[in-house]
């Protein structure tokens, strides 16, 4: 029965190792990247591009309006400066002045819309930048916590490996081979405790003789249903 109890202790160590390794895998995945942070960064990058395009559009419209104003001043001077006296030329200048006026009003409307859009985009960008900064600070804090946990788990893993090596030395090669085979076949659980006369693995009620043999430490007993090794408390 000593071998059974050793196998049960070995299984406890193996389960602790599996749990530690799974958590380490989760931590490594978590440290590899933060989806929320990455999504916020993409949003900020996109909004920055939109704001940049809108600012360029506002500048272009302002320059076009300025150029148009200068041209209108020149036409106005020619129209009312007394230098042009030909009626047809004066009429042409008047038409041009009206056209330029209409063009200026359209550009001013476009500029107003562009400035409103730029303001809206700038507000949205500031909001996303604040959220990104907050998420980055939280992520930095979480990274520190995850790295500390990883160091603790790695130390625990080394300790468990040492315990496993010691326990392996107490077992016969055929016992260890049987244990490993059962673990592979039974989802990592090769040794189970008796639970009120039933198998702690599959729950099947065991013959009274088998229960007595397990409790009296007579030979190694197996569950007739699932094949796991039976152990008493």
C-alpha cells in the first residue's frame, strides 16, 4: 500500500504542476499583448489621421478663401477705380465679381462645416487619448503583478519538480509506467480515493471485499469500472 500512497502523492504533485503550468501559459499570453490597449491605440491612430486630414482641409480652404479675397479686391479696384470705362468690360467685371462672391460664400460654408467637423474629431480624439492613457497605466500595473506571479509560479514549479523526482525514486519502474499510462488514459487522474464505498473517479459502487482490501492495504486494487488505482484515506 505504500506504493499506492506514494502514487497518490505523486498525482497530487502532478496536478499542482499542471495547474501551475497552465497559469504560467495564461500569464505569458497576457503579457504578450493587451487587446483592449491595442484596440484603443488603433482608434487613437485612426482619429489622429482624421484630425490631420481635417486640419489640412481647413488650411486649404482658408488659403483658397484668402486667394479669392485678394482676387475680389483686385476686381473691385478695376471695377470701381475708374481705370476701366468700356461698358462691355465693366459688365464682364461685374459678372466676375458676382461669380467670385458666390464662390466665396460656398467656400466659407465649406470652411464652417470643416471647422465644426475638426472640433468634433478633436474632442473625440482627446477622449480616446485619455482612455488610452488610463488603460496604459492599468496595463503597466497589471504587468508588474503578472511578472511577480510568474516568478512565484516558476519557483513553485521548480519545487514541485524536485518533489516529483524524490517520489519517483520511491517507486518501481513498472509502477511508474502503469501510473503514467493511467494518467494519459484517464484525463490525468490515475489514483482515486474511496468515497463511501465507491470509486472516487467514476462513482461506481465497489464490492465490499474490494473496499476491505483497499482499507487493509492488501495489494494494489483497481476500480473494476474505470480501471483507476484505489486508495484509502
